[in-house]
C-alpha cells in the first residue's frame, strides 16, 4: 500500500504539544498519532482502515506513545494490513487473540477440574464424601505439578513423572489416572481441546489387579467378637462394626445412616438412591429390614447421638458422620489386618446366606447387587426388591451374630 502522506519522525512526535483540542499527526497508510488535549496530553497510536467485511472506515487503538515506539507501531500496522488483505478484520482478530489469552489463563487443569467436579461429576458421584476424597487426591498429587498449566500443554511425560511418585501405590495411581483422564475428557466436551493422549501415561506402570476383600470363616466370628470386646472400643465404634454386620451394606453407606431414613414403625432403613453405590442411571433406593438387634443398636445410639442427624456422628463434629475408614482401622488395630476388612464383612454375610441356602436373588438383594445378564428374567428380578423375603433372613443374620457373641450391652455402656 503506497504512502500518500509524508512519514513521521521521532523529533516531530516528541515536539508535538497538546492543544486545546485533540489533533492528528498522520504517518500514512492509516497509521495516525492522536494527540490528546490538556490536562492529559497523551499521545495514542491509531490505525484507521476500511473494514474488509462492512467496508466502513474503522479506528483501532494500537497503544500509547512512547510505550509503543514509531517503529513498533509501523510493524503492528503492517500485520494489520496483512490481515485485511486476507479479508480479516484486525479488530476482530485482536479480540480473538485477547479471548484466547484469557482462555489460556482460565483453562488451566485446576480450573477445568473445578468445572468437572461442580458439573457432570456431581451426577456421576452423588456422595459428597467421595467427591471430596477425590478432590483431595488431585490437590495432593496433581495440582502442585500441572494445576496451573493450560490443559493443552499437559504432556504424557509430565503425567508419567507424577505417576512415578505413587508407583508403589497401585490403588492411588489407578484413581489418579482415572481422575486426570476424566478431567481431560471434560476439556474436550467443553471445546477447550480437540483431543488428548493422557491415557498413554499409565502404560509404563503395573497396576495390581483388584483382589477380593479378605474375610473370615463363619466359625471365626465368635473369636472376632471376643477380640473386639477385649479391645475396649468406644460405644460408637463397636456399634458401627455390629451395624455393618447386621445391615451388610458398604462401609460408606453404613456409616452415613441418618435418623430421618429410619422408619421405626415398619422396622426399615430407607436409603435414598443418591447415597447408594452405582452408576447414576442404575442407582435405586434401598430398604434394609431391621432385625431386633439392629433396632437395639438404634435405640442405644439415640442416647449418644447428641441431636446429630447421623446415627453414627463424628467425634469432632456431630454435623458429620464417623469416618468410613473406622471399621477398617478398628479391624487392623485388633489383629485382623489382611484377614478381614469392612468390605469383607459383606463377603462374610454372603457366605453365611449361602450356608443357610438363602435364595440367590434374595441374597443379592440384601447386598444391594444388581444381577448381571440383562435378559428379561434378570431385569424383572432387578426391579423387584424382595423386601418381604429379606425380613426373616435379616433376623436370621441378627440372631446368628448374637449367638456368636455380639454383645449389644457394650453399646449401652
């Protein structure tokens, strides 16, 4: 583009004084210096051009002199002219680049993780305790290294370095990798990145396959209750261990029992589907028939609950339940490490039910398991909760535990 105006020089610009009114000094080819009136008296570079789309004359602010020199202003305008030749509006391109820069600040791994946890992950993991535990995993192991990086900049090598720090903890490594992959998938669905190959990061690591939770034999239950009696546990801890046997639910479900869920008249514990384990679209409410032993625990815990909404309130705050690790840690401390876990209690109950020839569908319903297979018959069984059939079986389980030495007077204290 040929110049039609004599080019400016540094001396002219330096000597340009502010007047009562704003005036323009032109360098040619659309580059102008706007000299503001007093009291500010600032000098601002302006690019005047014809918008390639609208064909209207447009002013685009480049910046203040002398922060932007004459040579720099000319270079910037050369770039703008190149855009115009391609049919691109420099002003729109400037906005796009500014937005891209903002996105690079906003779309860090931590921010995308927050978006994921506050959005779709709430549907996948209904239990807030699960979400909190997984967020802490990210804070402890991931954010210190890539939390402030734009998701597009996260490379497999960076993840390999992070994973190597927990390589000896298969379960932690597995969960971290699942979380990182889920956050990166979320970045794709939000249009932040096109793709990622983060799943390759785990290829160099050996993740131990899941092993069944250890459990004791039926004939070992009396010794367990003897050991727990001798351990002089707190009333709440002993009650929670017994409750785990009497309800046969998962540790997180057992410890989160709330008084509002207990129907004393019908002798039922009605758990909303949001608190049950499983995929969001397959979760369903679960009702536990309460044996006389389970009801006795509730009666005694009522005296210790201190107006808490939870049957098993935490020691530091009655607005929260006890830790879901309480049963596991209690068993470990009292000689049952690698012999029995909280989940292993469910396996024990399953063995007991099998030994008493309890129908498989009733047994699986007690454990809140969906039957696999997907045929019409199994789907029908899954829709039926076998509540009536479970009532005598749960009492049978309660009686057996009591016969084996479960001493609920320890809860009364």
